[in-house]
C-alpha cells in the first residue's frame, strides 16, 4: 500500500503521524482545504446545509476534508466530490462504516483517502479522536456543522483553536446542536450566515457551474423525473437539496 512520510500541515501537531497510508490522488493535498465535521445523527436541516456548503466550496476549487463517518462526514464528502479528502480511523483495506462503502470506494478511486493505521487495523474508539487531529490540522478552517456538548466534534474545535485555525458553525435553533450554539455564544466560533459568502472567503467561481455536469446535461434534454432517477438514483435528490434543480411532480427543471 502507498505511503507518504510527511505532510507539512501536520507538523504543527504535538504528535504528528510518522507516516500516512493513502489511496487516490495526492494532488488534493495541494488544494486549499476546509474541514467539515459533526454529528453522525444529523438532522435533515443540517444535511441540507452541509450539502450546500461542501458543494459551494468544491465549485470554488476548495477541497473538503472530513472523516468518512456516518452523518455529517459522508454528506460533506458527497457534496464536495471529487474535491475531497477522507481521513480514516482504520486500515484502508477495511471499509468502515460498511454503510458508506459505495462512497468510500469512489473516494479511493477519484479523490484521496488517508490513514495513519497499518492495513488490517480495525477502527477502535480512541482511533477516531486521533483521526480527528489530522482532519483539523490539514485545513485552513474548521466547520462544526452540528454537535452536542460532549462530542468528538467539540474536541476538534478545541484543537483547532489551539492551532490557531478559525472555527465556524452553522445556525441552529435553541436546544438543537447545543454544542455549536455554545461555541457561538462563547465567541469561540464564527457564524456561517450565508453559504456563498463564506465559500467566497476561500475561492472564486471561475467557471459556469453546470458545465460538464452529467446530471444537468441529461436533464437539459430529458425533464422526466423517473428517467433521471432511474439513471442517477438518489443523486437527483441531492441536486435538489443543493438548489441546482427543482422537482415538480413528474418533471425536473434546472434552476
């Protein structure tokens, strides 16, 4: 399995990994990067915003980093694909979680997967906290999308602050995502009140969004929802969440 001995961004850690195993394209390490982390049990509202946010960053040539887990992590990878880096808490010969197998294999083939763990290493609880330090240190900013008071995501936020990496959160109602609301209330995080304005901090739209987009090109010549769903599956719903299309009964229109 391929390895890399040193990534400059990780040298600021007190305990940087001695080496990293990888699958995919190391060129993603050269891109400007933003990390997005959060709850495995995210709300539908959070899922929608994470898809919009990661997509907006990707369109601006920014690479989204996360941990490949259920919930916020895999949603961030999906929205940013292929401009994404996944850092795993297990050997890369093991697909975990199995629920994300399809997306993880796509990351292996078209994006970049990293792990400090030898092949055949199973994911253990403390591995996830160790994994998180790499997710944080790789990026220029950390977004905590949704988190409770006692969570790995808040530990990631604390590490980011120690490293001088700015922390951002999404807006949530009172008693929802109490962890991120507390970060905001104590002025330890900045609020993302407009996704496009936030994404513009890190990159610019240098091309027409829909150019060379297979889904959009298909819909341009065939507005049937059934035909689009048969060909692209649930990706159609993701496009609707990202605001690219609108589903009107049996038809789809491009926004």
